[in-house]
């Protein structure tokens, strides 16, 4: 299992429409990824470690997928539609990381 993290760095004055991202973009991504995506999460940055500081990322999403190959095949065929939608919610260049999930859930 792999995780694709898409992180939008905080920048003063940058635009990010959380409602559009949550309600339109991410459901579109889920539809386009199809069976390659097991589930996704969306985070809204609220602060850095110290109270009252700016968050490192204004927003972040994670797609938990079956494999890198499945993700790349599913997303690759829709790149124009995906990239075309980004301007609808942000002017921030995202940072992307692909990780292997080694612990999905820990029990205390």
C-alpha cells in the first residue's frame, strides 16, 4: 500500500479555497482515480507547533492507493483535467511525496 501526499505550503497572501478543494476537487480526484484509490484524507493547516504561528502547510491531502503503478496509471490519463482544476482553488505550487505505508493504524 502506498500514500501520495499533496501538500500546499503556507505563504502570506496566497489563495486557497478549502471549500472548493474539499467539496469539488477531491471528490473529482476520487472519481478519476477509481479503484486505484482505497481512500483519501484532507487536512486544513491551522498553526505551526507553537500556538499562534502560521502552519507549514495551508492544506494537505493523502491518497492511500493500492500501488504506485495503479496510481500513476489512473492519474496519468487525467492529467489535463486535474491540472486544469487547480486554478479553481489555489495559486500555490504543491509539494508531492509518494510513501510506502508501513503502519496504517496503531493501537495503544
